């Protein structure tokens, strides 16, 4: 196993991937990762706009946590959608509380 670590909204997010599942580097892989991170950042923007009473830093923490929970999942196409759905539920609970 090896770790991929990056910072997302001030939080360190660590992804573990089996060594044998790690494909050779290809520029499109890097582009796909950047595009996933951009989509996740847009999730924060949408939630912050929809729930202005919740501090943006709290929304970023929730989204980073949800992103970290998808660690090791091989199919990444729906990660932003799954994160938004889970994070939205958590943010709604903060507004109601």
C-alpha cells in the first residue's frame, strides 16, 4: 500500500492505494484528479451558498471528511455527487440544530 496525500480546504486528506493496483503514470490521470478536486471545491461553493448561516470552514471540514471516507474506492466518477449528498445532509443538521 502507498499513500496519496493532499490538502483539501486546509485539511490533510490521505488516500491509500494498493501498490499492485497503481497504474503507470499517465498525464490524463493527473488531469482527472485535478478535475475531481475542482468538482469537490464546487460542492463547497454550492453548499456555502445554500447554507449561509453555516461557516464556510465548517462546510469545508465536512466535505473533506466525506471525501476522505471514499478513500480507496476504485470508481471515482461519482465521488463529487456522493460527497455532496452526504455533506448536504450533515450541513442541514447544523442548520436545524
